[in-house]
């Protein structure tokens, strides 16, 4: 019985840690865990996104995304193929990148992907 209780406690703690590492979009939907670790995702302005025949080109000015601070000085340009775009649950654009500016996830409003 003690082993089962210990296992249950570990399972609850693991779920708690997983929830603590993910975060929410401004409209309160949860970014998928595989896209972020607490700061990698952010809603971005529509003006930062340009659709091209192969997908999307996203340009992030320094300071306009938590993972691309003002200290970067140069804009980040990310090319995203259509097949990597996911439907945005709230109708806004969202970009998840690591601290090197590499794409983790991209969310496009319906009709734009």
C-alpha cells in the first residue's frame, strides 16, 4: 500500500511540474508542452508575418518576443513551411522559438495556413 501511495504522489508531482513549465497565450489557451518551456512562445503581431508560396516568413524585431530581446540588435527572420504551421486556437499569430531563434512551433489563424 505504501508503494502505491508513493507512486501516486510521484505521479501528481510530475503532473504539477509539467503544468508549471507550460504557459498560456494572452487569450488563456495553453501552448503545447512540446512547443515551450515557460517562455519560448508568444503572440506576435500580424505585421510580423508575410505569407509566401512556400509558407510564411516571420520577422521579429529585437524586443518583440521574449526569446529575442533588445540586446540582439538585429531582427530575427524565420522561414516556416506551410506544413509546420498549426491552427491558432484564438485567431492570432503565435511563434515559439528557442534562445537561438530556431523554430519550435508556429500558430496561424484559420484561413491563413
